């Protein structure tokens, strides 16, 4: 697709030219960030997350527009006193002459690479293949970080060239632990409430409808996850001698987990709710192609495909601790631990959904099995108020940058901290944008960024910031 030139005035055309001229630098900056393996999970070296934060801070300082840029940390919520989260970057400039203030959010930490044998390129070596840049974090969410930087550069360049003042207030918050629970997020907001206060908040951590159609995310499912340990025996016992009479934990776990879904694969837990809303057309064949169904596999659930992904709850068992096949002796397993991940439909809090699921599991435990719940995490769903002026402004900027009107879409994944933004800054208008597309494979091997999408995402944000700089 040929990028559409902005349809309006000379300032828009100047922004478009600045974004185009800045693309080589933006891609190079993104590649440099991808080379830093800033995995925020506990088993990985935190020094790389600190290195990544320092690199992001330098990019923001290099724009020349901020009054203050610092790398800082906050106390983890619910952790022992003094245990700090990973380094985040905070940059601020005060608004001038009554202009609005915009808070730009992204995160610089990444998921683990997983099995490197499954990658077609090295996960931390940015590699361009065709129109895509491959690498862990190339899209999620280091491209979000650089899209903010590049949009600010274009704004600063064009205002200076026109002999005008940059009067827009800006705050940039680049988090360092989004991929591992955002444990210090709430305290970071509280510690920096005044610095982060804004009229508009742009969260650049979502996706687009396809590589030629922008997406404004207006609904997010919430999340709840926890570990469940199922115990039936005090110790392992010979399966030949005692099997058939003594209930082993694997049997109990399998029977218990099977109660979570009905025969069609829909969630079957009393007390979980769905949200009613219309969805765009999206056929099961498109679903099958998007997630690579194996031949013969069919979709689960009921209702429109997108209602299942956006507006209904889902439950997934994401991990099992049990003897491996290599260690599979002929014994009855005394206990099994599973990780249960639930997505919560808009309209229900994560706590309400968690309690409903725990009640169901406790009531359904077979053979009197003992259940232990631990390591809870959660975040509430989110519905955007689409009546605000900022929604119209960003939709127009997207349409001008992409040459196509954006889709208002939900997303099956979760960004739990948005509920915290709503709580701390209730008057702010929150816009959820992003640089991903259906082929991005975020969190998976072969994560990649479509470079055309990257450019149009930068242009959308730069146009929006430029227009807000003119707004009273």
C-alpha cells in the first residue's frame, strides 16, 4: 500500500515529511533497543532491563523537548518493603499558554525468547525480512516506545521549522515490567501523580485490524491468573498395587479441570458474565488462519467469533507441574500444580470473576481432593468512553495517516493497568493504540513488526500531537 498523504493543511504535510525523513533513524533506534534482552522475568538478568531504560532515556533526552528525563523505580505493591520494580523512564514538559497535556505510555521490557530453535532469526538480533522487522520486542512494545519518540521528533522539527513554539504539555512513562505483572505500576502512578497528570493518555500497546487498516481499541478483557495445587496422597505409591482404588492427583486434576468448559468449549463456570455488543464480521476461517489450526480442528464457543474473543470470558490452563515423561515412574502422583489464566469480560471485575472461579473449583473437587490456591494476579477489563473529543481527534489522525478510517475494536488480551489509570486519572481521556497487526506474533517465536504499519502509527500520533498543539 502507498501511504496516503495527509489530506489537509501545510502543517500536516510538514509532519508527514518529517516522519518520512525520520524513518531511518526510527528503525535504527528500534533495532538498537531490540538488541538489549530486557526480559523482566525473575530468571533473567535485570541488568539488561536497566540498560534498556537508560537507552530509552537517552532517546527522549535527544528530542530536546523535555524539562526533565529520569530513570526511576517504585515499590512493588504487595511485596516486602523495599522491593522495587524494574526501572521505568519518566519524561515531562509543562504545557504552555493553556494547551492540553498528553501522557504517552509504552513499555521497554519484553517476554522471554522461548525456544530459540523455533525462531527463524536470532531473537535479539533485529533482522529485516521483506517488509517486516523480526526480533523479540520489535513490536511488543519497543516499537511503541520508538513510535512515541519519532512522533515527538517530527512535532519538534516542524514547529521549529515554522518558527512556532511547542506549547503542548507532554509526559512520557515507559514502564519496565509490563510483561511480568506491572507490580510497581500503581505505586509509580501514586509517586508521580502530579508529573503524569494529563488531559489525554495514549497507551501504545495494542494492535491494528490488518496491515492497511488502523485500529482504535475500545474494549479490553480483564485478567485473573493463579496457581492451583491439587493433592490427594501424602506420598507417591506404586500404581500397579494401588491404582484403581486410590485416587491420584492427576486423575483428580483432569476431572476437575474438565468442569470448566461445556461440550462446545464455552466457559461453564456459574457467576462469570459476558458483555453484549455488536462486532464486525470475522469468519471462523479467518480465525483458523490467524492462529494456524491444525487440519481437522474446529473453533470452540458460541456466538460471533469476535464476541468470543472480546466480550466473553475464557479460561486457559497455561502450565502444569507434574512428572515429565522422562521421569514417569509407575507411581500414583500425590499432587499436581497447574497455572490457570482467565480472561474477564467487560462489565465484571477481576475480583468478582476470581471469586466465582474459586467457588466453582472448590465445589467441583473430585474424590475429596485438597485444593490450594496461590500466586494470584489480576486486572480489571476496560471499556473506552468513545464520546470524548480526543477519540474523534485520534480517529481523524488515523484516517489521514492510513488513508482509511479506523476500526473501533475490542481485544481479547488484557492491559490490566489501564483500570489503574482510570482510577488515578478519572478525568483523562484514554486512547489505546498500537503498532501490531495479525501477523505480529507477540510473545511467540518470530515476533515481528510490519514497517509500513510502524510508519503509519508514527504519523498518526505525530498528526494528533501537532493538532493538539494548536488546541486551546
